[in-house]
């Protein structure tokens, strides 16, 4: 929802994870119309990040509030990795050493491992949090918001979300007692879980289900999510997007992109925050008489757009279909008589 | 030239050709055929023939001028015809038939024969007399005026006989230039109007939905837009959106005002009709916002339907009635029609800057992960089993494996979700539509 020149209630950090999510975010135009948003864009594909960083690219348009991170391949052995992280890392199999790399992660586990080992991601997140805490807002302040944004369009990108929240919670330790309250929401464009997906969408379906299952498990036991053991400390809702009609949640990546753009812009609007405030589990974990891990929320979105050009075309077709039989003009001689 | 009736186009051309022939031959005088003070051997007959041939040679230029004028007149008549009825095609038909009736032009031999045939016997004699008189200037001064007068009289008669021949020749050249063109245009128009008629007869109603860019985007109902357009274009549309009888003449006037060739090409004609209708609607909608659209159409916004379409998918599958929050951002315009309507359903609706975009969102609270996954009819155990190879870290994988084992050992499947959470199994997959 467009919010320019309207009272703000929050500054937001949006963590955008994976190429599909980056594509949806970049094309949403949300940064253009919301000055109270900064973003960290992370991808396991080097080309994606290079495109964002090139002169005239997305980052150059918002240099003070866009941070990009290339999640480089993890080392094949973890000899140099701090011991405390090892239980959450998945080493690559020797047979897979030539796969993945700069072209992207091998799988969800590889993506999560890359993210957990990425100092650049952690630093970028820190800078974004500083930006969000330091920017003066124009309305009545509620909190600083962090939105983890992932379209489970393919297998890998969504694999980083749990790890990203863990890192985020750890970074927030630095802000404890010295800064605003922070609300973390996760916005997931999920594939159909309800019915068998078309073959080309099977990955997304499995990725979506895996992500939701992981989040559920992490909520039940925060020590499973990552080395910080703090997963869920600031968590608000996990918003799962989808339309009402049967057949699943989202049909394809295009649909995920379109709807998640709408949802994201709705979520960052000040009015939305006020409406959702009462439902924040961090304020009252037993909201809606549910247990603490019941933090998944459904989102439905719809825009009604009046596009005169499109409407004119269709109305013209209706008129054509209902035009009367052309009347023969009355000859002048007959008219005179 | 002024062709006022396409059926008389040929006669008008003939009249113009006659006038042109008279003008051209009028320049041939005694002085130009046999100059009085000619120094040397005069050949007045040769001069005459040369001048006449030159006149015939200039016939093409005259014909071109007449063709241009005729074409302009016929186009004017055609435009008038189209203004009354875009399917009419009498003008080109009648003009073509009329022009076809003109005589054929003369070829080089024909011109030669026509000139020679009209010269006769007396004119050459009169020419020779004057020629001789010129060479014997001093001796034969006497009778000079009489001989020149005789040549003048013969010359006038010759010109009088020649004028209709040249006129026919010019008219024939016009025919050659114009008749085929008019026939071709008539035939092309026939094809175009048949195609246009077929296009109209086979046109299908697009339905009442105006789609948006994706599944979560749509436009106002087509009937609402149509009615709003009808208010603005009452000359073309009844209040309920049905086209009036004036719509065809209006289309005729539209094409008559532009390139007539459009109506001589089936695809162009069809395209022109589409463009005319679209531009008529677009001009009627010009400046209308989403809000003003409903005010103008005097139709209530379809708020309940929209809100229904914005409902969150996870409303189903919950063991308890979830709480809902509705949000709306309504275009901020002068009229309050839309925002008042939306606020009857969503009291917290706020106004937004965009004029033509209403945004609705529904949030439903709150669910556990197992409830979300339990939507799959194959059961939670199946889902967990499918995703285990794809879990993002070993610790989570271990936890999910343990959960799966627990479900299996409890002998449950999807309904085990609710059991694991301490809820009755009602309302998960069973409530999925």
C-alpha cells in the first residue's frame, strides 16, 4: 500500500532472501514510496548481487538504505569455523564440490550454511538496524520493524530464513536496553501445500513446507534454529500469504511475486501496524487463546485497480457485441415524400 | 469540376474534358498556323498538324488534372456516404460504372488517323494558297486577305470538328486512370464491409470481469465502467450502457474524417471500429477516478465481493475460529462514495494517495506450523517425510525426524497434528473447500 507523505509509525528493515524474493522486492517499487524502509538483499548467486551493485543498479538508487550480500560458498571443511556453529552447518559432500559455487547454493542446507558463515550478512544487518533505529519518523512511533521476506519459489533461498532470524536475534543483543523495541515479522510467499503441485513447482512446494516445518520446530525450541539460541525472542507473526480459493496457497512464482509485493506494502503501512499491534505475540503470547508457537497468520490481499486503458478495451468489446443492426439511411427522395 | 452525383461522374468528366479540349484547341489560330510576316517557305498545314498533335500530347496533362478533381469530388461524396452509413458502398460503385462508360482514348495511330480524317480536302487547299502567297509576296499581294480569310474559315471548321475528338480522347485518358482505381476501391470496400459486418456479428461479450495484472488484482465490474461511460456519452450509449442507433453513423463520421483507405481494407476497417469504440469510451472515462466511476454510474462498489476475494487462505484448516483483521486503503478523492462504502465493512479503512487503486488485506490469526502443514490431505507425516532431505540444518532435521517418529509411533497421520497440539482433529483438511 502506498504510504508516501502519510504519518509513519515504524522504521523497517527488510531482509530479502534469495533471488526470487529479490526480484519481487526490487520490482515492487516499495522503496520508492516508503522512506522509512531499508533493506538487506542476500543471494547465493554472485551474478544477482553484481547486477544489484552495478552502476545504475538497484543499490545505486538507494545507496544509503540498501545493502547487498553475496553469500559465498562455504569451505569444504570447517576447520576454521568457530566450534559453536558447527552443529548448524552442513558440509558439502566431496561429490558435490564442483557444484553450486557462484551460481547458487546446492540446496537449502547449503544456503543456510553460507548465510550462517557470512560475516558480510551479519554486518549488513547491523548497519540496517542502526539505520532503522536512528532515522527520525514523521508519526507516532511504535517500534522498529524487521521483516524477513522470502518467496519459497525454489528450494534454496527459503532455506536461509531460520538462520537469518537467528543471526538477527544475536545482533539485536547489541541494541538491548539502548534502543527501541523491535518487532520481527516473517512474510512468506508459500507454494501450494494443499494439493499436488505441477512438476515444475514441486521444489517450491517442498521448500514451502520445509520452511514452515522448520519455523515451527524453531519456535518450539529456539536452540534448534541457530547458534544464538535466541530465535523467537522478538518474533511477531509469521505471515503466510495466499488467496482464499481452494487449490493451495500460491500457484507459481509469478503469482507469489505479485501478491507478496502487495502484502509487503500493506504490512509496512502505518495503519497496518496499528491494526496488527493487538495481535503481537510478543505483547501477549497467548493471543487468540492459542499456545505460544501459534504465530502463523494468513494474509489475503487484493487490489482493485481502475485502469482506464484496460477498461476501455473491454467496454469497447461489450459495446461491439451489443451494437444494433445498422440502419439503412433513408433516401432523400423518400424522406421528402 | 463538381461531381454532385457519382452516377453522373462520367458526364462531368466529359464536360470538363470538352472544356479542356476547347481551351487547348482555342490556342490554334490563323496567326499560329500561317504567320503573316513569315520569312521563308511557309508550311501552314504542317504547322497546323504539329499544333494539333501537340494538343493531343498535352491531353494527358489535362486528364491528370481532371482525374485529380474527380477523385476529390468522389472522395467528398464517399465521405458524405460514410457519415450516413459506414456499410454503404454505392458511391464508388456508381462512379466506377459511370466512368467506365467513357470512350477509350486514342493511340498514336488513332490520333493520326483522326487528324487526317478531319482535315479533309478544302483545308489543305486553303493552306497551300496561303503558303504560295507568302513565297510570291510582291506579285500576289492582291487577294491575300481573301485567301487568309478562307484559311481562317477552314481552320475554324476543322477545330470545331476536332474539339469533340480531343475531348473524348482526354475523357478516355481519365477513364484509363480512374475507372480501374474506382473499381478496385469498390471491390476492396465490399470485402472490408463484409469483414466488418462479420466481425460485428461474431463479436462476443467479454463478460463482466476486468482482470488486473495478476490473480490478486482486478478492475471494477465492466457494467459499472460502461454505465459511467454512458453518462458521459449519452449520444452513443443509453443510460444502461446499450449502444444507441447513432453509434454506427458516429463510426461512419469517424472514418469519413480520416483516411478513406481504412474502409477499403478488412483488417484496417475492423481496427478502425475497435479504435473508434475504445477512444469513445476512453474519452468518456477521461479524468474519472475509481471513486468517481461508481458515483457517476450510480452503482454501489462491490465491497463485499472484494473483501471476500481478499480473504486469507489460512482461514480454513484452523481448529478454532481465527481472529481476523481487515485493512483497506481507499483512493483519496473528492467523493466519499467508495470510502463510505468500504468503511461499512472495514471501519478502519484509511484513504490512500493513489486515485485508482483500492487495496484490501485480511490477516487471520493464529495458527501453528502443524496446522498449516496439516492442510495437505496426505497428512503431516507424509509432509514431514517429504521435506526431511531438504531441511536447512542438522539440528532442525533431527527435531523433525523425532517428530515424524513420534507421529508414526502414535499411529497417526495428518489428524495427528491436532493431537500433538492438544486440539481435537476437527477442522483441518476437512474444512478445506
